[in-house]
């Protein structure tokens, strides 16, 4: 679920999670997934565009054969808050039936998009379906999301960097920043 805002009229703001912290966390997540899926070849399903950097680094940290596929969904439009209406912009190319699937998300906010994706993917009959989220915004979920792999819990502020954007800007940053909206247009 990629968070976007119209013009990107602001600056990246202070670093919330450094590149070194990201690397250490992803190495740990990769080790946990490797241990949990030993002898299997999980299918990583990345949610575009925000999760592409995280998924690439996560895949390199998993010491197993993995396959990739991608979905693009939209629930934000041009706002920093979810609309609650999810639509699939790009669907998967691979069949999930009988596969061990790990849904790779950049950030979990309310959990509405995640719940939609879980229902959608479960209907495709995978052998298993787990979630690996880099970030979870604290206190924004409507219910317990039962997430198996979580990198960081962060405050409910808007963040950019490491795949996360505002108006398609700041994805390339090697760290995650708390976005600072300028009050002047």
C-alpha cells in the first residue's frame, strides 16, 4: 500500500529509521523466514510501488529459493489518508494454488487494504498465506491484524523514503523519514 500525497510540497524531514537499522531488521526478518520455511520455496508477493525496495532486500536476506510476483492496489488516491475503497491496479501473474505465499507490504495503516488483500489472495487457495510488513503505524488498526513478520512499529505520522513516497518523491532515500508538510504552497 503506497502512501501518496498530491504535490509533495514539503521535505523529507527527520530520519525516523536509519539505513543501518533497516539493514539489521531486514537481516533478522530474512533469518526468521528462512528458519520458518526451511525446505520450501515461498512466493513473495510485493505490493507496488512502496514495497519494491524492501522486497528486494528481504529476498536477498532469505537463504532459500524464492519466487516473486507483484500486485498494485490503490486506496489512497491523492491523499495521505486511506479512502477505505481498495482497487487492484495490477494483478498477479502467477497462480497461488498450493503455494506458500508471503505478502510483502511496505506499511500497514488502518489494515483495511491488508484485509482486502488477504481475502482476495486466500480465495486463490494458497497452501499458506503470511504477511511481512516493514512498518506498522501504531494505533491505527481497527482490529488485530495477526501479522507474523513486522519490522518496525512507528508513530502514526506520515513517512517517506525506502520505497515510500509523497507525490512519487523520496522513494530513493536509503532511510525512512517523518515527512514535513510545508504550510506554504
